[in-house]
């Protein structure tokens, strides 16, 4: 499973400030992946998506405004 920010892959080793964690669980007929964000800043805004070989992709847009964050599916 790969996570993307604005269609650019997010590397596990490139997490600034330890600001996020990726978790992926593989089941017999499905895969569940989470991108858990601990601190968000304006520079973290954008379209987050995940996908992989044989996996239906999903995406969400993150908006950061005045120290608050909103997610739009």
C-alpha cells in the first residue's frame, strides 16, 4: 500500500517532525490502511490518497485553516 500527497508518494522515512504514522492491515479479502497525522500545518494541505496493486484507491482532501483542520472526502 502506498500513500500519496498530491499524487507524490509519501516515504515513511521522510515524515517531518514525526508528524504521521502509516498502518496497513491485510485480510483475506481486503486491505485497510491508515495514515494517522499527529500535527498538521498549512504545508500539509492537499489531496491524500492511497492505493496499491489490486486495491481500490481512496482519497481525501485536507484543509488547514487557523490552526484547525478539516477533511473533505
